[in-house]
C-alpha cells in the first residue's frame, strides 16, 4: 500500500510516495544523510549556494556508489572463481 510521506532536504519539503514501510524508512534515512552532508558542506564551503552544495553531495555520493558497485562486481568474480576452485578440489578428492 502506497504511503504519502514528506521529507525535508536542505530546508525544502519534498512530498513522496513510499510503496512499503521499508521504502519509507529508506527515504527518511537518505534525507537525514543528505542533510548531515549538507550541514558539513555548508560549514566547509561557506558562501556556496544550495544548488552547488547539493550538486557536490550528489557527485560524492555517486562516486561512492559507483565504487561500491565495482567492489561488488569484483567480489562476485572472486566468489565465482572460488566456487570453481572448490568444485575442482571436490572432484579431485572424489577421484
């Protein structure tokens, strides 16, 4: 069941629809994370406008996400290689 929610980011209210309670929690946690980063960037980059600060946050979060995706892909390849190695080992021990 869709739930209408509101989150506040950088002083602006955004009305969203969450499809599950878990999705609602993720929206709220994301907004909290953005607001914390926004506060930190505001302190470290005084004089920058809201749009610039949010753009920097978006860039850094996207870089982090892409890095995590690459790590995940690498881990999946390692997992597959280990599974093949284990399979060969098990076959050798049964022979």
